[in-house]
């Protein structure tokens, strides 16, 4: 019997290259002819294919069409097969849709899903797909359409050509954050790379597949690769895998320390019923519990044409990835890299080809797009949970969370809203598990504590609760969910316990405990509240980098004396439309009010580079960091600049200490044009003058600082960008990140030039890039003459401590030695770790 081309490799005589059919009908006819000649179909099936076109759209997207016959004509299919007609010049399939590969499918049952699976995989590799449109070697097409990368060969003999062995030494096993770094690394190579544990093999480029290995500390694995760059890929992967060990061990140590301190929780005077979990975020909360009902989501199955469904899924995935990236960037800037990693790992889950393929298969079976996506997520999450490994169970929750984000994009009516329907009274929120998005978006005026049935101390809920300062316990088990709504309770986030039905004596004791903790906190805050004054009396102003009014109180409680950088692009990035003048005005006003007379430096929109705003539909940049970004974009788009300036001047008119700062300034012409816009709008509104400053992020601005100082009121150095432009290292480059050190002597020299240039005209210089929040960096910058440091609120106490323990003269000496160093490592080696 002839081989079945849906499961066996495609045969050369079923491929026709360089075809130029007269139209769609001709293309279908030619492809059908190939199937007839190979004995796959009766000639009449060609008509059936044409009839199908009248009732369904078989254009799959990305230049691929999949004509196939009517279901009732399956009897004309003699054996399963596919034929490929390559049309380099393209053939119009439908208005606006041009097919370059016509993949005609003859399938007796549901066997065509196999070919769709390959096609959907191929569609995620657009470069490879489009190369097939003009390939002159049929073998390339045959290989692309025949290989099924989903099933790497299992078994000890299944390793690829080159390999290395490694024993997992991550104390909590291979969980999603390190795994997503593995995947990112593997994906930067063309080689096929796999990870084997016993007889289980995973594709190193697919996160879910990797996680399904369920690797725990002590497990031995073999990482193997084959292909042109296999050797380099393995060397890099090995370096990345082992480098992550140190971080994983440090995290585990910190978790252990937290667990130890958990023993010091509150003990009630009476014997109360208690639910025991794991302390995840310290603090005591007294209040009624509110049990969140399990999210009851019924996704209706509304079939839609395949192509339409494919497009909707594609768009939803793209938008969700972009949103997660924005969320990760913002979280990284506000909270830190580890917290940002939560959202990066989530975005990685969306790149999982098995998941997407499964959703496509379900659509091809005739199900609706929302239903198919939801089902694919549920099946995949279900298989992760079934492995009975707590690490994987947590990832299942992540997958459901990220799946829900995509679902809400496919159909906004499917957004789960229960977390927002909280009682008016502050409550202890009890849930099976909370997703990172739920936790990050909690209404803090209504939720005083969290208790989840699932999760662990390193789960995302725990990490985010700690950063929000919200008492929390995790892993309380199902008993939690059986509590009656409104049960009075005392949540002990340190001891990991939820005490129920407290009596008056218990409440009094808990109240006293809270008061003692509050006193301790107040003492700590008082120290943070002291100025960053060196021992010899030099004061550095300390600002916070925050973007929203509700973040201001936290920043102030950490010791911020104002806001040194409000990144306004985040007003645009976290939503799907652009806020207008009125909404921006309200936000700036609320910022000024929250700051109550303290300084606020608002940076005008810095869009472009790493901050893409899809809904603005700006032209695609070849090289976004060197293209139209920041001030360059504002000057080209008055529709972005003017409403923002109007909103800012209107806010300034109501009082407060507002300054305006422009990003990515390179030349005087930009400053003059921006200043002219400010003057004109200010005059129109009869608003007060406010200080106008520029970001020094481009080496040109640092080198010409003395010139710029004549034209602006202050400088704030964006060391993140200044470093990337000075060292020519993309700030997001995974391999080069470690080399993009803002303490590189070349960057320090540019900072010194800026300070000297500014001083000639009596201007002050601040730094709002990441290095300002590094205690050693802050010490060096102070020694270089920087007057203001603005950072993530979280970093303020340590920076203040470092400066208060130093003498300016010693810092100046330190800066002089740093400038004279040859390398960034030599600069870092000057760090004595404490007093200077
Ligand atoms: C910088 O470049 O250092 C900076 C503060 O701006 P952003 O990180 O927003 O580009
Ligand atoms: Mg910048």
C-alpha cells in the first residue's frame, strides 16, 4: 500500500515548484491534479474542493491556503495525502489574501489535523515559511511539511549529536523563571536542542515541554543538540544553566530565612481553631474572611471560520505578549528584576508551540476560537497539575492566568471579574490560588490580608504580596475554602496561620502585636525619612521613580523626598487606547496632590526603543533604539506632545512643584522646538513657568552638556540608555546584559562631563537610571557631583544608609579612582561594601 502522506514524508511528485496558476480555481485544479496523479483522490474530488471554497474560507494566513473537499465527499478520497503547489508570484485567494503555498488536503477522517499542526508550527517561524515561497529545492518543502518536531525521540539512545550532562542543583528544581531563561537562550540558536531526564525528552525551546520533565534538585539530565551552531548553543546553555544556580541558591536561602522567622509569629492567648499554611508575607491582619468563589467560567463554543479564528487567536496572543512585556518592564523598574521575571515567564508560556497547535487543532475540528484556546489551556494545565509536583502545579496556575488574559483579549466578555466584587468592609481574601495579575491588581483599601489554599513561599502571590506589604499565607489547603464567608479571623503572615473566631482577649493581644509592629515600622521609616546627608554635611536629594499617584505613599514611606522620574509612557502602555488631555491632567494633578508640595519631575512620553505602544500604530522601526523615539517622536507627533503639555501646564496652574523633562535629547534644535511648544502652550493657558530639563541618555548630550546647560534648567542622567548607547550594547540583550554595566569607566566619564558642563552654568544634575539605586553606584555618583538620585522606592533605604555613613571627601576620592580605572570590574572592585 502506498504511504499515507499525512503521516509519512511528503513525496516529491506531490510538490510542484514555481507554479503560476491563472487564479484560485486554476491553483486548486493543479493541486488536485497532483493528488489524482498520486492516486489519493478521484478526479471528481477537485470539484468538491471548489465547492468548499464557496462555503468556507480555506486561507489559513501568512500566505498559506489549505483547500480541501466537502465532508460528504470523503468517499472520493482513496488514501490520505497532501499536495503542495508553490506559487512564488502569489495567487489571490480572497480579496487582500494572497497564497504562495497551496496545500491541498485529502483526508478521509480527521487526519488533516496532523498537517495543520505542522503548518501552524511553521507559521510561527515566518522567516522559514516565507523562504519556502521561493525555494528551488523541493526537499526544503518536503522537510518543512514532513517533520513533526513535537515528538523528539525518547530513550537513552535519543540524545542528539552533541551533549553535556548536568545534575540539577536548583534547590527548588527547575521552575518557570529559570526555565524561561533556558528557553530564551535555546531559542537564540538555530540548532535543535533537547533535554532528557531518564526516558523523558523535552524540547529545550518549549517551556511547557521543559517544565513537564518535573525536574527536581538532584535529577541528572542530558542536554543535547544538533545542527550548525550546536556546539556554541550547548556552550552558552551550559553557562546560563550553571550561572542561574547561584541565584537559585540565594533565593532558596532567603526563603529558608523567612521560614525560620515564621516561627516568631503571633500566639493567641486562647485556643482558637486554626488553619495552618505557610507564612508568605509577614504581618498580622484582623478582619472577616471573604472566600472567593472558584472562577466559574463557561466558555461558549461558537464556531467561526478557521482563518478568522486563527487571526483572532494570533492577535490576542500578540497583544497579550506585548502587554506582559510592558508589565514586566514596569514591574522591573518599580519592584525589581525577580518580580518582573514573573511576567516574563508568563509571556514565555505563550510561546509554547504545543499549546498553540492544540488550540489550532481544536479550531480545525470546528470549535470556536475562545473555546479552543480555553480548552487547550485547560488540557495543558491539567497535564501539568497531574504530575503531582508542587512546582508544576504552580505553573499550571500561571498558565491558567496567562490563558485567561488571552481569553479576555479574544472575547472581553469572558474576563473573570470576581476579584473586583469585594465586600465594602476590609477583608482577608481567601482563594484557591491567586494569579499574579489578581494579586498585582488588588484593591488595597479592601483587602487587608491574603490566604490561599495553594501556592508556596516562592509563588508569585507570595512574592507580590511581600512587595505590596500585605500579610499573606499560602498552601492553607482545601479547609480554607470551606470557611463561611464573614468568619472573623486573625491572619498571621509570619507564622503562616489563620486563627478563626478570635475572642476579645485574642483581639486585644493581636491589636497590641500590630501596634508594636507599627511602632517598629515607624522607627524604621523615621530612619528612612532622614535626609541622605553625609557625615561631613553634604546632602543629596532622593527621589523615587514612580508612575502612578497610588504609588506615591509607598515611595514616601520608603524615604522618597519627591518623584525624580515619572515615566508617562506607562499611562499609555498599560491599556489599549491613548489617554486624552483630560485624563492625563487628572493623573498629574493627583500626583502633585499626593506629593503635597514635594517636587515632581514628569518626563514627557518616551515611546519607542523598548517601549512600544501597539495601539498608537507607529511605523515599524528597523532599529528602534536608534530610530524615532522619545523627543524625536514627540516632535513629529504634535497629537502626542500637545495634549500632554497642556495637561501638564493645567496641572501646574493648580500649584505644586512640577518640572518637565524631555527624554532622548540629542541636539539643541530639539530643545529649542520643545521649549517653543512649552512657551506657546503656557501662554495660551496663562500657566506659570516650570523648570524644563532634559534627560542625558545619548553620549552627544553628555559631551555637549556645557552647551545644553545654557538652554535648560536641569539634567537628569538616564544611565540605562546612556550605558547602552555609550557601550553599543542593546539594554535588553540577554547575552550582553552583564557587560552593560553603568559603572563602566566610559559611562562614568560621560557623567563627569555632564556634571562639569552643568556646573559652568549653575545647573544641577540628577541620575534616574538604575545605577542610582545601587548603594555603591549612588556613592560614586555623589562623589562625581550628582546632586539628586531618583530610584525604585524599594532601593531608597539602603542608598540613604550608605550615603549617611560616608564623607563627601572620601566619595570624591573614590570617584576619582573609579574614573581612572580601566574596566568596570576594576571600578566594582573599589567597593568596600560600606563606609567611605
Ligand atoms: C534611563 O534610560 O536610564 C532611564 C531612566 O529611562 P528609561 O529606563 O525609562 O529608558
Ligand atoms: Mg531612558
